[in-house]
C-alpha cells in the first residue's frame, strides 16, 4: 500500500513538473498552460471550419454580409498593427484569416485558431453600427490571439493524458485527439458556444477594445453593445454560478479599460 502511495506521489510530482515547464505567457502577460503546438491546432481548426461551412453555407452578396466583411477586414488590420506596436506580431504570423456570415438566430460569433471567424445573423440586430459589430469581432479574435482555446485543450490533455503533447496524441491516437479538440472548442452543434472562463472573457474584452481602437472604431460602443445584451439577457444565472462575468461586472470592467483604449483610438485619427 505504501508503495502505491509512493508511486502515486511520484506521478503527481511528474505531472506538476510538466505543467510548470509547459507554461508560457499569453499576449496579456498571464502564465498559461501550453501543451499544444500552433501548427497542429490550426490544421485541425481549418478542417473543422471547412466542415462547419459545408453544413452552414455562408451568406454572400447582401448588405449584412458586406458589413461583416468590411468590419472584420478593418479589425484584422487593427489586430496586426496593435501586435506590431507591442512587438508581438509573431502571434498571428501563421494566420490565414477568413470571415463569414451564416444564417443562425443565435446572438453569437466566434473565432477559431488561425483566424477562422464566423458571425451569426442573430447578433446583427444588436450591432446596429459598425462600431458595435467591431466590439464583437474584436472580442472573438482576441480569444484566438490569446490562445484561450489552446489553453483549455492543454488542460484537458494534462487531465486525461498526463500532459502528452497534442502532436504526439494526434500521431498515436488521432481519434482521441479529435475528440479532445471537439470538447475544447465546442466542435459540432455547439461550435463556438462553449463558455470561456471569467478571466479569459475579461482578457478578451480588454484586448478586443484595443484591436477595434487601432482599426479606428470607437471603443465606447462596447458599453452600448453590452447594455443591449444585458437588456436581452432575462434568464442569466447569478454570476457565482456562471463562467461568464455578469453583464454589470463586464460593463464596469470595460469602463476601466476605456481610457487606454480611447488613447489608442485618438492616436489613429
């Protein structure tokens, strides 16, 4: 029995050591677990993105589709300029940006690794202006740039496979790797709908403001957008029971980020 406890302790130490040495700072400066390589993740993301669009044909040739294209293109430019200014252009060096509007009544949007963006038509009534749509697009891109999905996938790799690298699992057991990827990014009917942690959501709110500011969209639109979301959210659980910040907390946090975002915005004018 003592031997079992001893070996369990040794394994625990090994796993913790792997987690410690596999940490890296994301673009916000927070230490995150990283057991996945960008190349493998982006290849898997492209496959899932293509499959999703095959089942959900993009809307083209409409004013709404033109708006999504216009805003997404400008925000992507803002992302690239912002990252260049802070010396982190490498974070998106391998990205092949794509953006599409699909018909879906959900008020949702998402961005997968490699810059694979989808906007659902259901969110457009809440984004009357280009500035408000830029809030949404900037926020979702920030999740990808900050590698929040990669972080969640790494946590699942550590929990289920003791910290094996994704590329190793992909070569040895590709079906398991695909299942973990699906769980981390919500692939399938729930693609883009899985909740990020509160910390990740707040990080993306802040970074998204900076991206849209660099794209010459007014960051103050974030307050009006989230106030609309607050009015629509009649069945939200208490914040303590949710992985997302409450609308009140989110709006309050955004207001603390606005002075810096507006400084960036004013410099672009």
